[in-house]
C-alpha cells in the first residue's frame, strides 16, 4: 500500500503570490486529512501527503519573507496561537496547520500588523469566490470527462498490446494513469465543494 501521494496545486507557485481560490486548495487538504492523508511538504509537483492516522485538521497560508534567522520567531508567533508550521512554497509563502476549530491567528507580526502579509509590492490575495451549484457541477463534469479519457486511453493501450505496438501500449497506458488521476482529483474536489454548498444552505436549493 502506498503511503504517499501528490496533489497538484494551481494556486501556489514558488516566487509568486497565491492565486485566487488558493485557500480552497488548503480546505481540500483538510478533507484529505480526515482520510488520513496529511500534508508533509510542498514540492514542484504540488502537495506531498503522507498516510497517517485520520485527523480533523485545518490549514492556512501566510505570505511573508523572512531570513533564516528570523524564521524561528516568525513560526513561534503562530505556534503561540495553536498553529504548527508545516512547509513553505518558496521563501515567501508558508503553510500552517491546527486542529479544526482553532481560531485563525490574530496577528503574525507586531501589534496592528495584518496577520497575512502579502509579498513586497504585491496586493493581498482576494477572498475565494463562494461555492456555487455551477462550480460543483463543473467539478463533476470534469471528473467524468477525464475518467472517460482514461478509459479510451486504456482501450488504446490494449490495442497496442494486441497489435504488438509497444510504443502505443506504453504511451496510452501512461495517459490513462494521468487521466484517471486527474479525474479522481476533480471528483474529490466535487465531494468537498458539494459538502461546502450543503453546509452553506445550498442543499435546499438543489431539492427545489
């Protein structure tokens, strides 16, 4: 049984400010934590999760550039408010975790400073767009699309095997794995956004 997995990130890029909806990715990682997949590290491939005991964990990010000597004091500000440092995306974006329900840090710097400081010369990221029925349905449609592409690629791989075309077989198999993985990621996002919509009262609208 594999004890690690990568979740691709579209909201976090080293050296750049987080994109719109970046916090949604961390909220999805909270969903993974309930299944025992815990954020371990941020890499060029995205979020590296390790299989551990299931947890109910909340994640947040903070944008601030500090020298190596300043990092311990910076991390201690969050630790003192119940947030544990996990990893960083480059040198200017840092991830923290805490048990679900832990209040967000009131300040990450001196008194009166914003708790989430944007990178120098860049505006703070806007709040994520609210979850809508359209966005939930879009995630489901994308998951079905990529699963269908995965099935087609598996068929092509079988054709290559029967026809003795090794290149076609291997290339199609690699595409099938990729498509099925992306489809599964969209489906997990669908489950997460659907639960968010229902908790916000959107479930009633779906029944009308």
